[in-house]
C-alpha cells in the first residue's frame, strides 16, 4: 500500500479461499485488459469471460495468456457451457477447455432446463479435468426458488465436486439472489448460510449497494463476483472500510 493506516480489517492474501473477487470481462480489448491487470491484479482472483463473449472475442488466446501471466486464472461464462450442452456438444466443450489451457470451468443451468442429477454428473466429469464453479439460481426473474431448494442444490453440487457454488444474480444484479430492484433477498441469503459454509459460496454482487450489504453481513473477506473491471478498486476500498458506505463498520480506535 502507498501509506499506513491503522484499524483496517485484515485482508486475506492470494491465493485466497475467502475474500475472493471474481471480475467479469464482457469484451475488454487486449489493451484494456492490460491496463486492468496493471492496476487490479493484486485484488482480482479470477476473471470470468462473461456468458458466451469468448465465442466472438478476438485474440482470445492472447487475452487468456495476458491474465495468466498476471497470476489471474480465467474461465468461460456458464451460458457458454449451456450453449454447448443444449446442442449435445459436451465433449466439444471439454476440448475447448483443453485448447485454451483453462484450469477452471463454470457449470450452470440458468438459461436451460437441466435435470439436477444430470447437472451434477457434468460437474463430476469436469472436476476430473478442471476446478469447477457451479452456479445455482435462474436467470428468469419470474422463477423463484425457495431457500430450502437453494440449499439442497448447492450442497448436491458441492458433493458432486464443485469447488465453490455461485449465487446467481446476472451481470445486472436483478434476479436470483436479488429482487428486480436490486434489493438483496436477505432472508434467502441468511437461510443459505445456516447450511452452506461461508467460504464455499461466491455471491454475484455487481451493484455497489449489494457489495456493501454482503460486506456488512459477512465481513471484508466475503467472496464476491460479477464485479466490473472499473469497480474492483472501489470494491477493495469498501472491503477495507475506506469508502463512506463502510467507513464506520470496521473502525476500532480503542
């Protein structure tokens, strides 16, 4: 850091299991990605190439290498996995992971209907090849999943071999864990946490108010995802109590 401040919360260091920040790249150019990592590599643990943007992104291998050289692994959005599955191209998807030397993959069913035992089977198979993040929740705002079912699905996917489970919110933060207004379904989150270990959940929280809510509930080292590249440094200040939203939350001057 550039200078010393007392009474800051202790942040975990990379490689982290908690305090994890997943940033979403929705189509940055190589130059933009280079600028991004020059500022944020210390604070970003993994980059998701959002939904299926990797299919149309030019210089994809170069971008993945750029992130890798900065110590940041990359994975392809869960919607791309679903696009392969719905076309009966699972083995083609596995070959894509190998072709681009990816160490992580996301398994989701937010846009397709997939029997849960089949989804867990995909998780198990991919876990033999890569580290799997599995996403729970629907991208359909009209589909409300009760808390007990979130817990059941998350636990089953962890048991199938997922490294972490992701709470769905989309890039806008207005479905799944959140109401259409962006407000957190607080009862849902708190009930999930009674059964699923804190460190095993990556909460998608693209909006500042959502990030603040999770940090106040679970502390500086909560796992957060779908963070825009230009919001990574601001998020780090929220984690440290150096932005007005959490300024007093961690302060202890005794």
